[in-house]
C-alpha cells in the first residue's frame, strides 16, 4: 500500500514539472484537484478545480489573473483586434463552469423543482393590451416564452438587462433556427460572474444592460467592467458579420453604426499580462438590489415610503442568508425549503428557523437574531399566517399600492420611465393563501392577453401574430406606457374577436383580461366567464422586512381585527382593458376567507373589553367563594385535629 | 385519521347511552324531567312567600341558564377540535367567545347562590351514595359542585391571562393547555352528574 502511494505521488509530481500548466489549455488538472487523505494513505482524484473548494482560509484570494477569450486564448493588452474576455475560460480556469451553470440564476430554462413560485419576466405591450408573465420554470400562471413565439434571443433582448447570463443565452440546443445568424453575430452571453462578484465600484451593470440592448452579448461582461470600453452595436451588423473580416461589414456605414469593438485599459495590465479583479465572496447588497428592487410606484414621499430591510440596516447583507455553494443553488429562505431540498440545515435560513429555536432546528440565533416573544398573540396566528404578513412589504392601505420592480420596469438602466403608474401595474401587498395554507403578502399582476381555446386549454396567441394583426385594429399607438391602463369599448372587442376568429377556424378566440374570459357567442355578443387561466398572477414577497415597531399588530388586535382594517377589507382595483369596468375585489377573496364572517368577527372585538371585565369579575367571585369555603374547611380540619377537640369529645361522652 | 376515530367514538358513545337508557326503561322524552328530578332542582315556584318564590325563580333560571350555556360552550369548543383536529377558530370561535362572558357570569352566580347549601357536613362523611340514587343535597352532587368550582378557577384565569399582551408564545400555549384540560375535566364532571341524575331512582 505504501509503495503504491509513493509511486502515485511521484508520478503526479513529475507530471507537474514536465508538463506544467499551459496557459492556453484548460484540460490539465491542477494540483489542488488531487487530495491526499493521510489517515488512509490513498489518493483521491476529485473533479473540482482549485477555486471550487475553500481551504478554510476566510480571506479572499487575490484574483490577479490572465484574461482568456471564448476559445481559450490568452488576451494580451496589445492584441489587435481586441477580443472580449470570456468568463467561461477566464473564471472557468479555476472554477468549474459546468458546476456553476446549473445555479439558480443561470438555469432559468429548467422547471423549478421546489414549491416556491417567484417573480416572472413580464411582457408588457399596452398597445396590444398584453400583459404576460413569462417564465421557463413552469410556475402555474406563467407562460413559457417559447409558447408565445418568444425565442431565447428575443427573450434576451427584452429582459437581458436584468439577467445574469446562463443556459438560455449560451446553450446551442435552445437556439431557434431563425436566430442562428444573429447568435453568430452577437455571440453567446455566458454567465456574468462579475454581476455579483465584482466589488469594483466602477463595475457598471447599467452598461451591461446597454450592451445587451445593442445585442453585444459577447462584449457585455467586458463592457461593464472597469478595465474595458465597448463601442458599436452588433444589432446593426449583417448576418454574416465576422469580427476578423472587415469585408463582412463593408457595406455598413461605420460612422453611424460602428461594429462592436473593445478597448482595454492597458494600465490595468501588469508586466505579466495579468489583470486584477476585485473579487468579493461576501457580495454587497447593491449587486443584488440591481435586479431585486421593489419600490413604491410614486414620486411622493419617497423619503418615507421607500423601505430598507431591517436586516440590511442592522449590517447584514443579502448573502448572509441567501447563501450558496459552488453549485450556486441560492438559498431562498422560504419555510419549507429544507423539505423540498431535503436538507434540514436549510431550515435555519428561514425566518422561523433563524429566530426561533425548535426541536428540528438547532441553528437558531444566527447573527444574533432576536427571539421574538410575540406577547399577546395567540399561537393560532402562526398556523394561519406566514411571518411576512406582519413583518414584510408595505403596510396595507385602503388599496394596494402600485409598485415597480427592477425586472418589470427596467430600474437602474439608462432611460427607464420614471413616471408614476408606469406599466405594468403591479399591486402590493395583496394577501393570498399560499401553497402551504398560510396567508402571505404577494405582488399581484392582472394578466391580459389574446388567446385561443384549443382542446379545452387556453393558449396565448403568438406575440408576433398579435403585433401584426391585433395591434393595428386596436389603434392605441397614441397612448402612453404609464397612467391608467388603456381600455376599449365592447364594440371594439367584438370586432377584434370576430376578425381574429377567421385566422383560427377550428378554435375559439378569447380575450383574457381582468380575471375574466371574453368570447363571442353565436350571436356575436360578448360572453364573459370566469376561468382559472384568467386569475391574476401573484408571487410572494418577503422583503423589505420592517422592524418590530412597524409590524402589523403593534397597535393591538385592531390593526387587523376591526371593521375598517385594511388587512381584511382593503379593495383591490381590477386592472381591466374593458371600458367602464371599474370593479374591485375584496382582500378576503385571495385569502379564501368569507368577507361576511370576517366583518362579524371584527365587530366582536368591540366587545373585547366587556368580555375581559366580565371574565375577571366572574373569576374573582368564584375565587373568593372557593377560597372562603376552603378557609372554612381548613378551619374545621384544624379544629378536628386539635387536642382540645378530642378532650371535649371524650368529656361529653362521659 | 384522529378526527374520524374521535367522531366514531362519540357516535358509539351516544348510541350506547341511549341503548342503556332503553334497557333500564327510561324514555328519551323523559330525559330532561328525570334530570331535574335527579338533581332536585329548585322548582317550588309557587311558594306562598313572594320573596321565596322570587328567589326560587332566580335560582331556577341561573341553574338552567348555566346548563344551557354550558352545552353551547361544550359543543362550540369540542366539535371543531374533536372532529377536525384543528385549533378552535372560525365561526365556532366566535360562538365560544360570545357566550363565554355570559357563561362565566352565570357560573359565578350559580356558585355564589348554591355554595352554602353545598357545604359538606357530618352526614356526608358518614354515608356515601353507593347507589345511583342522588338527591339535591346528596354527597355526589356536592362533590360535583365543588369540583366544578375549583376547576372554574384555572378555566377562567388561564384565558384571562391570554387576553392581555403579557406573555409570549410559549407561555400562551401553556395557558391554552391549562384551559383545555380544565375545560375537559369540567365537562367530564358535568356530564357525569347529568348521567347519574338521569338514571337515578326517583322517589
């Protein structure tokens, strides 16, 4: 055994000295992927690279490294033309890219195996009255972009500003044939490691978004970095564009439409042709907030209305809870995550798991998390409500507020619409009964789209078809993308449904809007019906967490249990495309509660002081009666036990 | 599964109760009158003395009211918990908390009005009703009365403490458990005394 161990060690050492590590090759395993277990005296070959597993040192290794392009060739500061660096080859030299690419942010093409739904990418076109929640993950209520003719290329163009790069932007199998040449021109959008890990304050995610809009996918990461400058637009280049062959774009007026080019800051390269990456493991909140911001859709009182999470205010960062291993499967922190992912330790990353110690969770108290007493709150509340109801999102008002999210409203990129009530109109908070049976606050979106009923299924029409055939009929070109959602009269709806029906003789064409399905009957009258597909889409929100002094219930039971409580009796306006449809839906609707019962129950709280008084009075009366006779009983017992009592009895008998 | 088992047990208990009554020749229509006779509830409502007559009526009302309210409290608390296995909530909770102050006041008055005549005396210690024949001042009724009185104390105080924001979740759960156990024992005592009152041999 010892001889074998020595032989293997010698062979490995020899291979290192003889072959070294070729800077242009990625296949040579690095020394640190070999581990020696000294207790058992045998060598185990892992698949990991040097940067996949920490040696335990809590400081961050200095990333003074060479840049590599997408073909694995080293980039020199004097190269002509300059090529954008590739994260797959540059970062992938030390970190196994194939392990990372299945992470939460990157594998959005994969159906979600957990029970938690999330924020979709929202396709909004007010001129065609279309609001479609899109997701590749198969969440109920969302639509796969492919099903509405949205190819990954177009998806990237529309939503790539708030996307990290990943499978849909680099997996050849997901490409559509019609976009083949454009992918060749733009290049692949690999995972942008810098979007999270670059701590350089000059890293510009807005520049990344701009590059995506220009279809400079290959150049996007480099353009956002502090040591490179990208100009030009791949979107203006012809299908046969070749960076190395200027003949392919000789017909393009480069004065107005230059080809994409990159210029590196030569001062950032050291004598060894290495560049310093300011890498952080403990990522700052700003990186996360670029894509994960929820803000009130109002310019008034922003000083007071914009919430900062109490955890962030206390000095924590997002990644303190939303951790991941090398696989980049981000911990989401919802209550049943430890069950879904079959890892009990994940329980400690949920609200309850961190703040409340229990039999199944010994990891409570992370970062000094206070243990809430919840004085005076009956435990029934914790069976019916999630923690986020009282502690997260905005306080409920007479109507839910309109909010903006980074991904839906392109927050943080150049030129977003800063007007109030910018589309899409997302309402928050709306309290909904979740999959686990508990009520939770959610963001709510009223969907609106043109669809057909085919074999009892509601299928949205292809977006290109809608743009070409329905949008001209609607004639809403003059409307703005903010303010009140545009509406059409019944007559217009009838005309459109009638016209579009000619394209689908075998199917029924419908308009899904405001919670209803609109179709034409045999007499060309509108038939309005409820349908599961017409239900608005909502997703849970857990941030921003308000401090205890701002939680629901801090003012007593009447915060929720009163006849004018916004928690139960707020009205949710329906965002409808039909003229004169100004419906509202009660907050109890989505909670699955009976409004009448809740009203009665709320009124009963007026009698609570009376209840307490009567109970206390009755308890005092009963206690005094019992006590008085108990004292009498004790007195008799004491009397019967006394010596004088026996003497008197004896004498009386005599 | 537990709610189903509970429901089956309850159903069989009720069926067994009525079969037992039939075996000893008690008709269901006579249940209430037998219960009143068994406890010799004050029913001298036509006494010549107006004050005594008035006081008898008061006692009569208090007893019956307490009994009726107890039945509502029993059903509203045990039906949802026994059948569904859930904590008390919804319409049953509303009924329970609406009737609670009335029941507690009626119970307090009943204890106040009857405590003196329910005092134990020497004869109670000399004889103990071995038969199921009970009368108003019989030992069994007195034991039941004072058991109810003592159980009323934790029953009420446990819920009073929960109504104020004094204690956290853990202690709240503890007091709820106290309330539940007290209520269960209270109900057992009441149902036992009702049973013996109904089946007792009346003179």
